[in-house]
C-alpha cells in the first residue's frame, strides 16, 4: 500500500526521520521585549516629527509580545506506554516545526501558509498557565499499518481523566511518518505558535511526521469526549476517551 506518495518499503528508519534542516519558528518578540526594556520605541511610529504630541507616547499594545516558553518545566501526567512490534520507529530529537509546509510543499517556489502564520485576530484571553503537561507519542508500524498512542490502541487504553477547570498543556510527538490530525472534542485546543498574545483556538491540530507540537486546554466541559486522529484508518488505534469530571 502506498500512502502520501511516499515509498515505505524497506526505507532506512534513520534516514526516513531525518529533518531537512528545518528550524523552529523565528520569534521576534524576544528582541522586541529587549528593546522595550531598553526604553526603545517599538511601535513603529516616527516620533521625531511630532515629539510634543502626547498621543505619540501611547504604546501600541499589539506590538508588545511576550516570549513563549516552548519548553516549560511542568509536572508530567503519567500515562501507560507499551513497546513492541506495533512501533516500528521513533522520532529521536523531535522538534517544533510550525513553519514547515510539510512533505511535498517545501521549497516549491510558492508561499505556503503554515501554523507559524496562524494568529488569532483577537488578543489571547487571560487564562492561567497550565499546571501539568500531558505528553503523548503518536506511534505506529507503517509496514503492518498499525496505529496507536504510546504503543497502546483504544480498546486497551484507560481513559484520560481530568478535573473540571484544569488547565493542561498537551504535547504530541509524532513518531511515525504520516501526518495525524488530532481532534480533542468538547474543549478548545489553544495552539502554541510562539505568539503568546494571539494564540489560535483550534479543534483539530495536525502533527507532522517526526515533529512535536503543543497546545493548551482548559478542561471546561464536563463529560466523556473523543480524542482521536481524524484519519479514518488510524482512528481505531489512535483514539482515547477523555473524561472531565
Ligand atoms: Cu493518524
């Protein structure tokens, strides 16, 4: 079976997971913060022409960007994991690659929009920082076309349980060579793009092969919710029940 135009037969695993020199998003806000700390103007207004106009003292709030810590130290939620033939590869050194257009769309001469370009039109709501992190590995065996999360399929997995109102950071590491659009029902997935002030709120978040992605969730909807990959053929394994109590 051939998928996504990739030839999976007999591929070298290390070569297969090699990143093509991709980098994490370039954040300009650190520099912006530095300038502001030094008392420099960051609003882009030329104050020299109207230095007596008090309105020019106004700081453009939109330009104040708070650096986002992409590797915060948070207590980890422990989840069961299983090794075995259901996992045929691991993404060692998975990185945030939000600016990567993805397989087949890189360096093709066109501007390709990526998650790094996604910006909420409205300022981020004032939500507390997450208190815990849930790290999940998207796992599989390409040859056997088996899919799982942390090596465990839906029928074997205990539900993921959260307390109502909890603020959680979820990080996915995609150990496979396919994209997995992960959908957590019932609550918003607030994607970490690097821009702390305009965090996009999503339902489904695509996790690219060999990549890492993080988002924040406020568990503010009581009930049992589906959490799954949106690829129909992956869903049986890449599925979890989420319980918010
Ligand atoms: Cu999938």
